[in-house]
C-alpha cells in the first residue's frame, strides 16, 4: 500500500490536472457539439444543404469534402479557444505564463493536429464504405437529433483524440513554452 500511496502522491498534480482538463474538455465537447449542430441547422434551414452534401468536389468518383467536415472545423475553432482560455487560467494556472499568443499558437497547433486525426475518424464513421461506418439501426441521418449519425460520429472522434491532446498540451504548451518564456525573462 505504501507504493500505491507514493505513486499517487507523485502523480497527484498530474491527476488533478487531467481531471480539470477533462472537465473543461467535457464543457468544450458541449460547446463543440452545439456549434456543430448550429452549423448543420443553419445549412439545412437557410441553404437547404445537408451534412452529406459535397462542399468541395475532389474529382470523379464521388470523392468530396462533405459539409460535416466544414462544421467540424468551425466547431473546433470555437471550442479550441474556449478550452484554451479555461485551461490557461484554471488547469495550468501555476507557473509563470507566457503571453497569450505564445501559449495559444502551440495549443491551437496541437488541437489542429488532433483535429486532423479527428476528421479522419469522422470520415471513417460517416462513410458508408468504411468498416467503421456507424451503420447500426440506432444511427439515422434524420430526426430525432439524439440518434443522428453525424452527431455521434463527431462526439466519438472528440473522445478518441482528447487523451493525446491532454498529454501534448501538458508537456509542450503549458510546460515547455512557459519554461522557455521564464528563461528569457530571467536571462
């Protein structure tokens, strides 16, 4: 039991940060999903365009960037800024902060890289020819909204990329960037 207590004591701060990051991430998921759904509803009601419609055609064969990818990007940008501000001032509040943009740009870069992986996952979950397609009877392409395939695919990809996001942001954005900033100030 002493080893377990020592291990907990050693990693307590990281565990607390992970919980805070997760709580913010959870609220960020809500922001992301709300923006994603708003984009989808605006497209449907104002432009008569649906999530599977091609936003940008990629030649013959039906390959295209679908509307749901654009919704994903807009939702990512909004949720990323939301998450950064909360993480900067609550989760990783200790230590000397670097200027806002010096921390936000790496946070955005990490999020962008994770979101690219998320877009691949989203595509695999939405593509009828994919082995990961959400084809079960529960998932539908219409109403009711809580069964919509596109919303479940968006939620699943967010959940899958969040742990990597945490680790890279903890070690790079909120540790290495701040350390370099502190070294410049003290030099």
